[in-house]
């Protein structure tokens, strides 16, 4: 169990670094969009390719951010049934959700792989005036983000299998910041 915890901790650090990268990317996009708007408004001369850059970066941001969100436990979740079952019921629901997540993201990888290799082979790009925006980074981020999701779902499924037998096995892990303590307030 100690080895599993170390691997999980290292993986969590990797996802946190990727989250920092995506946060920096959002900042750079914000500066780029603001500069484009100012240039368009004041100089009547917009930057070429900004909308294409932003649309490609949104794909990258989404697929690189979702594994971190899953790790933190902050995905939107409907808890109509989840709140009514006991500890073992919650673990079983989480195990089923983990297995479904593994299958779904493995299928995304499988369906995206051919398009990625084709785009890589032909150096695919979007053309915006005289600016060429490659699509390969966006296509690769779909595969990378999906692979990271598969790994995180595997970690969560293993944790829930362990929690079925040892309910307090992972009580020392931090709760998500958005979680409200049972019977308490968020403050």
C-alpha cells in the first residue's frame, strides 16, 4: 500500500504541474485576446490567427485540465442516489463510475489516434490569412489528457476497492476545497 501511495502522490504532483501549465496558458491567452481587441479597436488592425489559436488552445486546456479536476474530486456530480447509500454503496458507485470512465477515455484515445497520426504525417494546420496554426498539439492533447484520465480513474478505482475492505484507508488525504464537512458549514 505504501508503494501505491507514493506512485499516487507522484502522479498527483504531475497533474498539479500540468494544472499550473494550463493556468499559465489561460493567462497567455487572456493577454493575447486583450492585445487583439486593443489593436482591433484602437488601430483598426486585428492580429491574424488569434481566433484559431484560441480555438486550438481551448481543446488543449480542456483535455489537460480534466484529469486534475478528477483528482481533486471537483467534477460536477449528481448525488441523488449517492447521498442515500452507505459507505460501501458509495464505493461501489465510484468503482462503476471509474470503470465506465476508463472505457470511455480509452475509446476516445482509440478513436483519436488515427486522426492524430494522419495530422502528424501531413503536418496539418489551420490557415488564418498568412498565419499557419498547427492542429497536432490539440490532437495530441486529446490523447494525452484521455490517457491521464484513464490513469486517474484507475487510481480512484483501486482506492475505492481498498476502501471497501478498509473504510478509513485514505482518510488522511485532503478533501476537495469545495467539499463541505458533514454536518458543518463551508466556512
